[in-house]
C-alpha cells in the first residue's frame, strides 16, 4: 500500500505544479485581454488546452491508483478521497496527502476566481465592441454629406433628404 500511496504522492506533486502553471496562464490571459492582444490570447488558450489535457491524464492516473487503493482497503474508488486516505494511513505520507489536498484545493479556488474575472473582462470587452459597432453602423445611416458648395445634405432612413446651408 505504501508503494501505491507513494505513486499517488508523485502524481499529486505533478498536479500541483500543473495547477500552478494554470494559475500563471490565467494571469497571462488577463494581461492579454486587458492589452487587447489577440495573438497573445490565442497563444495562451493553446497553452491552457495542452496543460488541461495533461491534468486530465494525471486525474486518470490518480483514479486508477484510487481504484487499487480502494480494492486494498475494501472501499469503492469514489470513497477514496485524499482526506479519507490521509485518515487511513499514518506518518509523513498522511500529512503530505493533507498538504497536497489543501494546496490543490487552494490553487483551484484561485484559478476559478481569476477565470471569473477574465470572463467578466471578456464580456465587458464584447459589450464595448458591440456598442462601437452600433455607433459605426449608425454613422453610415445618419452622417451628413458635405457638398462642394458647403451645403450639408442629410438623408435619414425612411425620410426625405434635407438640405442646410453651412
């Protein structure tokens, strides 16, 4: 069982590092959003996708170890949480499991907070873009046309043309 727990600790260390990288990428993403740098945003998204695939692979490996530990302890893999496992074993491995569980949980919470903020920034940016597009579209319909004579000619939709002397 100690060998399995040792393997689990190795996976947890890799997950912890991966979540730290996610946090850095989310911060980098926020900078790309505020700088309006589409290339940086796309690059960061590709990096996040790659990292999330690696995390998924680590989660699968962790699930396989949980199944083996569950079989050894007589519990289902779903019952084998890090907290539960830390209670089942003693010594430094128990405290390491608790420590990893707290650190990973903290990093996931921080990442979720930054991700929510990034989503708000993107939503705000999208709204500003829509407002600017509406202004630009309305300029086409309502902008005056200055004739060479200095007369302003304005044609409003569904109305006749008006002329004013400048």
